[in-house]
């Protein structure tokens, strides 16, 4: 009896710590809010088809889709971690719960007099009775805690199921919107332009360029009548949004795997990500260049050039004047349901980023670190 009594106390002690109430992880409401945002973006994408300014509407809604998608994937990643934590807690407590039930069942099989009597006499018997009276409430508390965690697991799993459907619908709508945006940019007329004085010089420069740097340096030296937007670009340092949603892979001056150091930023993006102008600018060049894929070079202010390399498609024409937030192009690759929502056990917490955009900023003919100009990359 003394041994069983000690075992019962040890079981209750082991259950006491994990039985405390734990609030639901904020990943759940964050994911639910992101799912709502993504559904709203999908609805806006469809409504944009009949909008008067289709380019602006489609750009805005594609950006909303990408924001919602990123928030949802991040929330799901944290929800997956929370699910694993709950499951791990269940596994750790399974032995203690089983031990407690085993002790109680053994005690129930003993004759009643042995249960009622304690080796230490009446005082021990009374103390044992007091401990036993605490068993039921402790088990009730434990059961309620487990019930709450089971409900949380149920919500997490339902969230994943609902998200798969939402992402699939969003993927279809986003692909349609990107195609519509490309067509809308081609179809629009009356776009402000500033014409090159000698466009043949640009053609000659392109033919003679042996690197992105030499091309940008030559472009900065071309005498043209292209005027940059009359706004305080230099004063905007530290406030610009990145041209694309993504993750910084390398900053200016950081060596890559081959030991090569470049003066710009390298950003990993999702397939088909939208690239926009972070500041009003004039397009100085857009098109393929050497092995950099499509390159977009814009002039946000007199003497400054912003170079974006690695796009699959580019919008607009050389000398077009674009406003901040205007679409400049799309990254390569294609999205699928598998990349948006990997199957169980396949990089569920991964970024899914497969494309890279190179961003370089030049002041005159010299490159400068673009990091301090963007809110996402400036260092405090």
C-alpha cells in the first residue's frame, strides 16, 4: 500500500506542470486573418477585370495576393510548429497518465479494508484520504487542459484543409491577373514619355557591353534629353519599399559561392513575383542583357540609375515615365499547388523561393550600396 501511495503521488506531481493552462498560439488567429486577406485579394482580382484603370487595379490586387500569401505561409509555418509542440507534449505525458491509471486500477482491485487502512494508523489513513480526494479534481483539470489542446489541434488541421482550397483558388486567380496585367500594359495608350535624343547610341552600347556594370556605366554617360522626375529621391533614403517581395540572400559586397562580390542586393523571390517601381522614374532600358535575363534600368532622379536584373518579362518601353508602385515586370518560374502548399513531410516550413532578382543602385557612374535606401534592408 505504501508503495502504491508513493506511486500515486509521483504521478500527480509529474502531471502537475504540463497540466497548466496554455493559451493558443497566435499563429492560429494570424493564419485565419491572412486567409481572410487572401480571399479578399482573390475577390479583388476578379473585380479588377472591369476596372477603368486596369493596370493600377491589377497591380494593386496582385500585390495584395502576394502579401496575403506570404502572411498565410508564415502563419501556417508557426501553426505547424505549435502542432508539433502539442503532439510532443501528449507523447511525453502519455507514460505518466498511464502510470497513474495503472496505480488507481490496482488499488481498486485490493480489498476495501486494505484501501481504508494505512500502515501509519488513523493519521496516515486520513492523510491518504485527503490525497485521494485531490486525485479527481487533478484529473479533471488535466482532462480540461487536454481537451483544450485537442480543440486547438482540430482547428490547426481544419485551417490546413481550408488553406489548401484558398491557395488553389488564389493561384488560379493570380495567374489570370498576371496575364491580364501583361496585356493591359501593352494595350494602354497615352503613357507619358521622354524621348531619347539618339536612340542608336543605346543600340551600340548594348552591342558593345561585356558586363552589366559596363553597360550601366555607359548608359549613365549617354547624353539624352530624358528627364528624371522632379522629386527628392536622395531625401527618400530609408523609406523605399523593395521592388519585389522576397528574402535577402546577399547584401552589397558579400561574396557568393564562387567568391564574387557584387555592389548590389540579391533577393530570392517566389515564382512569377511582381516587380514594381519603388519611386517615380523614367525607363532608360528594358530588355535582355548578356546572361542576366531581362534587365530593367530606371532613372529615379538626375544622376541615379536603379538596375533590376533577372526578370522574365518586363513592361513598358524605353523613355516611359512610370509612377511609384507601377509594374515593371514579373519574375520567372511558375507557381503550382505543390509549391504553395507542400505535401505533408515536404518542406512545409520552406520559403518556396526559387527566383532571384539583382538590385543595384548607381550614383553617376559609381555603384552605391542600395541597402540603406530600402525599409526592408537598411541596418539600424
